[in-house]
């Protein structure tokens, strides 16, 4: 934005201008027949500005369809939201701390390794696409050993009309347990997996050396962002990553993204709802029946640190030490309450 590009209430920054983006507004409408200074043609976006009703048309301005940046710049040109709903998940599994900071353009396949933080049910996954019309396949796997993903648990596939950040629901829920690992894989037909990394971010307002009083003296705030960006002001945004969290495919091999950039993780997320533990439901199917007795028998006399013990300890063993008769008593009491009808 710059007052020099305003003609009445219409903003048009020519394509040849080198001034960088520096202001955000909300697009609330459009007029395909709006006359603007743009020689390319008619049309403009109606935008709600943030300076109050004393500016332009009661706080609204028009921006030409042919403006240098509006709806043109890939990162800050425009953002829109579709099918947005209130957050309905209890937990988000992720490694990227700041969302997309870069794109691995030639990468079609990537996955993140996660470790269960509770008794959760994974119902959806989130990821970015770098181009419009990208086909995708997302799969939750049970295992990654010797360089191979195996044990498909759920999947989702389709085509996304627009580039950006997406959430897709899996074809079936996936139950995860504390400290158990699972793996979320995403294939993109056009490549371009987004990842987070330590990076320098240009500052539009409030950067080093920027003083509000001084800035407001310059064309009523018109040069706030321009001053910061053209002076090279930026902030270092620090990310963190660990080996074994994010992988991408090169040929027939999976490569740890940490080897490419020690601060980088892919922007692939798993969205989960929490499940309440049910005493006696050792196989976690939501019912207490004879199949749970088989699980209990398989864990008989196991102790802390052993796999079978860990899988059922959070819904039984009142003594907290070993799977024994006290745990069997828990099962029989619950089973009797559910299945034996008094006469």
C-alpha cells in the first residue's frame, strides 16, 4: 500500500513497481466493471481496511484486479477459508512449530513419525499443497522398519482444487496408545511438501529500528511496511527438530529430513479425539467381553517394562505392580455387571 497508488478510493500498484507488500485488508466483495487506473482492464476488489471509517469510503477501499500484489503474491497475496469449523479434536500431533516456512519442491512423498500421547483416536490428517488441483493420498501406517512403511491402518485420497492448508478425514478411525508410534504418510501428485525450519522473516511493523511516531509522520502510515522491508529488517524465527521425526522419499530410499536441515520438520499433522479408559476393556474395542479375557491371559504375570503389561496397565492392575488375580477380579466384576442379568 502507498498513497501514491491511490486514485480516489481505488488502489492500483503497477506491475513494474518494486515496492513490497506491507499491509493487510479483508476482501468483502468485488465489481467486475469497476473503473480503475489499471490499463489492463476493469474490475476491483472491495476491501475493508483497518484504519476506521474516516478513510476513503467509510473505511473501505477498492483494489484493482491488476494490482501488483493483491491476490497475486504466493505467500501474502491473498488467503481465503473454506469449510472452516470450530476445533473438534482434543489433540493435534505435529512437529512443525510455525507451519510452512519453506517447500521441498521436488518431493512427492513424505511422512512424519508420531508417538502416542494418550488413549487417542486419530480421525483426520492435515497437510499443505503447493499448487492448485493436486491429487493426494494420505495413509496412517503402524510400522516403519528397515526403511519400509507397513501395516496400513487408514487412508484418505482425492483432489484438492486449491493450494494451501487442508484437513481431510480418514476412511476409518485409528486408535493409538501412550508411547506407541504411528506414521502419517502423504503423497502429492505435483510434489511440493511444506516444511518448517529456522528462518528469517521480514517484519512489516515493529521491526528493529522501527518507531511508531516516526513512521506515522510518513504519508499517514503509508510507508510503514516499505520502510522495514526495504531496510532489510527481519526477525530470526527459530525452529527445532530431532532425528527420526520427518522423512522424504528419494528414489527407493527414505531420507531423514533432519539430515537436510537440522531444524526442519514436514507440516504433516494427525488430529485425534481422546478416549476414556474402560476398566476391563483390555483390547480397547469399547466392550468388555470374553475377548478381553484372552488379552488378560496373554499378559498374565507380566510386570512394568514389558510390552503386554504396558498395553493394559492403564485400565486394570489396581496393585500397580503385576498382572495377577486382582486384575482378573476387575475383569470378572465388570463382565458380570454387564452380562449377568439378575433374576
